[in-house]
C-alpha cells in the first residue's frame, strides 16, 4: 500500500505544485478570483489520482477487491501526501515569489468590499478576520497549517465519492456473477 500511496500522492502533489507555480503569476497580477477558481479546479483534477490509487490498489494488491474502508484509507493517505506537496510548494512561492501576498490580498479584499457597498460594520469584521490571518501568516508553521486546510476538504470529498463509486462497482460486479 505504501508504494501505491506514495506514487499517486507524489504525482498528484507534483501536479499541484506545477499549477500552483503557474497560478502564482496570477497572484502577482492581483487576480485573486481567477487564481481561486483555478486553484480549486486544480484540486479536483489533482485528486483524480486518489481514484487511480484506489483502482491500482484493487488491481495489484487487493486481487480485484477493495473494501470501502481500505478505499478510504488509501484515498486519505494520497490526499495527505498530495496536500503536503501543495503546502511545500506554497511555502516556496510565498517566501520567494510573493512575500507580500497577505498585504496585497487584504488590500484587494478591502477595496472590493468598499466598492460593493458593504456597511462599515461588515468591512470592520472582515478587516478583523484579515488581521487574524496576517498574524497566522507570520510563521512558516502558521502558513503551513492554513495552507494544508485548503485542499483537505476537497480531497476528503473526492475520496468519499471515489470510495462510494468503487463500492457500487463492486456490488454490480458481484450481482452480475
């Protein structure tokens, strides 16, 4: 299982890193919305390797069978490896390409809120949230923690859907024979 998880996790993580480096160019242009859409779309594509890892495990290790629990285990471990690659790539980008990311991001968010007609109370609450994020971003561990939380929900959902698909496929195959 270790080889399957590492292989697919690192492939997914490499894909993440490559796209993240490309996306960082959008961040330099302060096109945060486009980079967010591209980022989350990339996560879904990168996590296709979760399903591929489950199929590989089923074929090569499980002799044509994989339980729901084992599917979840394989998938979550691939998500973990891939997400760690994502975090490493973001730390490199943050410290070398866009070290002023939080300042630029907060300015963009505040400008957008002011131009959208938000109330002073809403803007103040958002500013408080941004200041909290800036505090977290003062340490590499804080950045890593926040960044790790970005792909995690997407990865968990993809893992769950993939495990359900494999379970359904297994039932159809069993009932057909």
